[in-house]
C-alpha cells in the first residue's frame, strides 16, 4: 500500500488528531502522564503522515522527534512501574 492510499481521508485524520490533542491536553491538566503520552503518540503519527503527504519537512521532523520522545516516555513509564 502506498503513502497516498489514505490521502482521501486526510481531513478526517486531522479531525481525529484534533480530538486526540484535546484529550491529551485534558490529561496533562489532570496530571495523567501516561494517558497524555498515549493520546499524544497517535496525534504525532497522524501529523507525520499528513506532513509526508504535503511535503512539509519541518512539521514532519518535529513530529518525528516528539514520536521518539513519547515512545521513550511510555517505555520508561512501564519499566519504572513494573
């Protein structure tokens, strides 16, 4: 499957990312660290995909950095709490 296969769903993906961003913000305000990271990770993945679709390298690389940080944070959370 090619990268452009989901191009028709870009606007819907952006709305899903918006909902994930709001949910993540609520989690941050409530102090739910793991939930905030779990909502933020797919948010970043969606925006990385949309950046690749539109060839926006700055947005793509920023979200790649955040994705790595969220994966690290989630892994660290489970390693420390286990």
